[in-house]
C-alpha cells in the first residue's frame, strides 16, 4: 500500500476503532491509540490497561495490538459502506477474541506481555 492509503486508513478508520474501543472503558482504566505505519510496520490499534480489575485474570496488564492485513485494509478503502456496522460489532468481537486468546478484557489482563491480533477482514 502507498503512504496515502496508510494515512487514510489511520485518519478515517483506525482512529474510529480506537475511539469505539476506548469508549467501552473509563479513561482512567484503559488507553487506546493508533500506532502509525512506519519503517515497514503496519498501522495498529494499541489497547493498554492502566490497572487491573479485581484479583482474577492473567499476570500482565492489557497490551494488545490489533493489526489488519493489507488486503483487508485495501478492501475497506474500496468499500467502506459496512464500517459503521463493524464498529458496532466490536464488543462482540472482543468477547470472541477472549475465547480464542489468553486475554481478559474484563479484568484488563493477559497471559503474555504482548498480544498481537492479526485480523483478516472488517466483517460484522
């Protein structure tokens, strides 16, 4: 992808994903931001916890990076019509990610110091 496509994805889509996920938490609990594409590394949305909830969960605070494959971003840029529905589906997707990975968004913890989720699409 060219630099303009990366910037468009970051400015128009990734920021809205970060805002949607961030809106699920109090600002004192979780930070969500966009890490821009640079030096061959793709854009990503980073979710980090400032504190844990309760005494349960995994040993590390949330440090999750959501990265979409270039093909998925190209498809989104070509046809952004369903993006609002994708944003609305994020809480359900987060529930599924917890079933598939050692992540607990409720306690704001995870098993490993860093979890990277490589996502293939923007489907609902």
